[in-house]
C-alpha cells in the first residue's frame, strides 16, 4: 500500500516465467477446476522480488482479463489473520474481513458478481479459499485460489479433505514448476554469460575486453544489445547520457536495486512505477531497444559502472529470473573490471619501476664515466710526480702521495663495480651468450688470484671437476667467480683457508641438472642480522673487522645479479668469527637453440 490509505500500487507485471511455463500452469488450473468441484482456480507464483503474480486463471474470463499477469505485494497477514484452517487450506469468510482488507482485495483481487442464495452456508463473492504452496523446506513458492464452489456452499474439513485427495499432486506440480523457473532460467542465463566471457580473448585492455564481451553476450544470450558503462570512462554508444547514468545508477547500486525501463514506464526507482525519463527514452531509441534492464556494477560500497541489457520492441519483457541472472552476471563483470584494473595498475607500476631502474642505471653509468676521467688524470699526475721528483717519494710528501694513490685506486675500483652493476642489471642489453667451460674458468680465476691470497697468508685450495659447462655470458660468470674468491681471501686473516669446489649437482631431488660452486672460508664471518642484506648494493656489514677491509659494497650485489641472470641461485651461510660459505647453483649444458 502506498503512503495514502486506500491507494494501492501494483508492481510491474508479466515478470514471471515464459509462455511455455504459463501454458503448463494454465492446464493445471483447468484440471484442478475439473477435479476440485470449484468453478474458478487461480494460481499465483512468488517472484524473487517478494511479489506474487497471477500466472494462470481458469473458469472466469473476466477475472482472467483483469488479473492475469498482474502482481501484488506478498501480505500473508491478510490471509492468516481472518482465516480458518481447513485441512491445509485457509478459508476467509467475507464477513470476517475488516474494511482495510476489503479495500486491499478491491485493489489487487477480483470479486465476482454472484446471485444471492438462500442456503444457510452459502458462498459469497467476498469469500476466499487459498492454499499456500510451499516446498519441502516450508518455503513459500506460490498460492492456489479456489472460488465459486459448484455446490454453492462454503467448505468444511470433510469437503477440503476430498479436494486434497483430488488435486494435491497438482499443487506439488505447481511448486516444482515455480522452483524450476526460479533456478533453471537463472542458471541458463548465467551460464550463457559466462560462456561469452570465456570466449573473449585474454590479455586485452579493459576497454577492448568489455567491447568483445558485449558482442559475445549478444551472440550467446537472448538480448539485442549489451552496454557496459564504466564510471568515469567514455561510452561511445551512449556518451550524451553518460552523466545521467552515473548519477542515477550510483544511487541504484547503493540500494542494491535495478531498473526495468520501457518506453513509457520504469520500475525500480520507487515502490511504484514512474514515467520513463525523457533522457532514458531517448537513449533507448538511440540503441533501438524496446525494453532495457539496467543493473549497476560494483563491489562493496564502490560503484564501478552499469550494465544495460536491451531487447528489441517485439521481444519478450524481462522476467524475474532473468533479472536475478543479470545481477549475477553484473557481479562477474565487476570482478573482471577489478581484475583488469589491478592488472592495468600492475603494468603501470612495472613500467614506472622499469623507468626508475633505467634512470638509476643511466645515472650510475653517467656518474662512473664522469668520474673515470678525473681519476685517470689523478693517476697520471701521481706517476709524473714519482718520475720527475724521485725524492718526493720519501718523507711526508711520499706518505701523502701513497694515500692519494690508495684513494684513487679505491675510486677506480668503485667505478668499475658501478659500471659492472649497471651492466648486469640491464635486462634489455644484448649479451654474448655461449657455452662456457666453467671448470676451466674457475681454475684460471683461482690461479690468477692465488698470488694475492698467498701474499695475505691465505691458503687457497681448489677441487674442480672436469668438463662442466654452462650456457651464459663468459664475462659475467668470470666476474662472479672472481668476486666470490677475492672476497673470501680479503675477509680471511693470515693462516686461514679458502676452499673452492665445483661439482655437478641437480636442483632438488628430481630437479634439473646443473653445477654447484661452493666457496668456503675460515674468515671473520658475517653477523646473522646482516645476512639478509649482504646482496643489497652498497651494503657493508657493521662489524668493525669487516670495516677495516676496503670495499664498495657492490661485489655481492653484482654476483647475485649475474647468478639470477643465468637462472641460478646463490645462498650464504655464516657464523661470526668462524667463516662464511657461499653456494652457487647454475643450470648445466647448452639449451637447444645454442650450438
């Protein structure tokens, strides 16, 4: 009932089922009229919007013309409050009703014009006899009315027991049909929409994806048009009306509703229908549709857009189960939109990260190149001073020149490391990939560094298997091995040991074949708190012993990038004061496309 007493608002009609289902229910109603002893039988189906709709009426042409396809709000109190239970049926004598209920019946029902009767228990035009049709779980699915008994008398327990014996199976059939329509049509439409979604090519931008999805849904479903309008995005087919859609559909989303739009009336804005706004009528004409189902798209409290499913003017009206299915489809579309936005944002962030990485690499290379020239000049002048003024090599001047020489060499070393780090970090660079004899490379590197180790009193021991090859960049692998061994020698005190071992090894119990390079030293070790940072560029352990050794903090970062660039792994284990072990694993053997 509307706000004003006595004004009754009828919900949108003809919103349940299809013609075939209605025909079956009409046949059931006619059969029930023959079997029950009542002239008129009317069946109402409960829609998911909470309204009842007359879907079959037998025995009264006037009632059929007046009520068939019409809907009314579910109001069980009006049935139960004044009724008497007769073997599962609710009988409501006309004289038991109050004035408000009579008005309600006048607004939503039909009162036949019956002649007066002298029978003491005569049936009157205002009498009502109804059964609430429920499923096995007690959920209401519809109602079945009997009217105008052929005996002219009101029902009793005995007569209704006889009626039940005749039409109970018909009542069960009505419940089954209503439930099939409730779930079956919805499942069909959702399945069609999801099949359309799967037909869309993967990896498209959101605009292209929605365009292909709309076309696929039109092909798969009983719709003439599909429009998906995203909030804030252009809508070529409906651009003049985009602001109107966003403003109104956002409110529809917040109340979890939908709109059914026809040329003259629109349902879903309020409890009653309203005149279709001119802008919507114009948009419908532009799209060539006679009825439009508009469903908002969103997630949580966020409104994302709206989906419009259109049917041509000569096509069927939107029914209840299709509206439910459209809401499920809109939920799927919302998920797709959010996923697409996340992917787009991920692509944007990756692009930003690449830009930052490129900028950092370019900055490092530029800085290294700019430093290289002045350092070269400094070296040249130091050499010239040493040659031209031999006596300057003694005393305070000599000490200053030695300090400048050490500082220059440290800067030169850092320049080389910076350039090496920038080079190995550049994933877009073209590297010289070939098969590399890693056994020979490790032996040659250890032989080259042996004098350095010996001069520091460090025993360098090697155990290298023959014939182990990997596919990769020889310069990068040589730099990785050299950094690994030189670091071990640098952080090992005189009398200590550095052991280098190269052997075949698989990754895991049944993983790919590869080689394992292990470099273990008995040096100063690394504190546990520092282990997770050792591969970070410019990181140096805070331990005082480590700080005594010169270094840039770039060697391990270079090693890690070289190893990862070769699809390998690098691990470190260390005990402070006892030593450190680095373990590198690299895949072995050339790939198919490398000779």
